[in-house]
C-alpha cells in the first residue's frame, strides 16, 4: 500500500511580509544596525521553524515516492526482461541476415572483378592488335622506302654519281615512316561502372529502439577519384595524404610534379 501524505500544509503568513520589511530598513547608525542584525537573526529562527514543520511532510512524500517507484518497477522489470530477450533475438536475426547479405556482396564483387579483368584483357588485346597492324604498315612503308632509295642510288651510280652522292641518296628517306606509340597508348580507358550493392534480405522494422550505425568503406580509391574528376562526386569526398605529399615536397622541392599539387617554400 502506497504511503499517504498529509494534506494539511503548515502556514507561515508572516514570512510573506518579510521582504517588504527588509526593503524598509536603512542602516544609518548603530541603533539601526542592531535592529537589522536582530531581524536577520529572527529570519534565521523563522527559517528553522519552517524547515522543521515541513520535514515530516517531506519524509512522508519521499516514502510515498519510493513506494510508487517500487510498485512501478514491479511492472516494468518483466517488461524490461522481455525487451532484452526480444532485442537479443532480433539482433541475432539481423546479424545472420547481414552475414548472408555480405556473402552475396562478396559473390557480386568477385563477379564484377572477373568482368573487369575480362574487359581489361579485351581492351589490351584490341590495343595490341591495333598496334601490331600499325607496326606492319610501318614495316611495309620502311621496306618501300629502302627499296626506293636503293633504286635511286643505283640509277645515280649508273649515271656516274660519286660515292658520296650515292651514300647520301641511300641515307635520305624518300617516304615518311610513321612512329608507333607503346601499347598503353592504344588501350581505351575503362568505363566507370557503379558497384552492385546486394539488397537487404528483409525489411528492417523502424521504431524498435535498436541503434544501427553505418560507416563508409572505400573499396576502390581509383574509382572514387575518377568520380571526383568526372564531377559526379564532390571534392570533399577525398582528402590528400598530406604527410606523404609533404615528404615528396621536401624531397623534390621545385621539381615536384604531381597533378593538382605544388611545392611551397615556407
């Protein structure tokens, strides 16, 4: 049974008059000083009486409050126990489902990696085929050029040209032979493909009071920087590695050549 609290409140009407009394007092001499000091002592006495009168009510109120809290806890404790049980099984389910989703994500990532690797090999093979064809054309032009120079040299020699003239004819190209760039110059850049994200295996119910914390994980810094360069992701998504860049600046000084970065002397 909840303790009952007395409803009769002690009354001290004289306490209400004290602020006005205090404002009316002016200390101008020893007599007024003594009067003010005595009134201050009277206030202390009145304060003690008020605290003493209200003490039983405060104790009773506190006892009643404790009784109410105890009764409340009788009902809340089984609720809290049930909440802990349900929270545990819900978290376990969510953990298992997230593990399944990550397994699916790993499979999707591996499939994407294989597609990327196949695409890279295809682009390299196509680049090599283009370069091989240009090398073949270059070889044909060089052969024709050598044949043309030799024919001109033979004609000049038959016409009585000196050995020096003949040598100059042989060393002077007739046809322009194109330069062939390295294979890497022919490889097309890989297209940006947004990573496939495995969807959740269930619809998470909101309002359960179970906290879910998310964080970002960089899986490809090259793709992230490429997206920043393309303008699809803001620059704030990346940050330069200043310790490494500062080391390069101290080492290279004015010769440092890193796109978007310059060495500054302090």
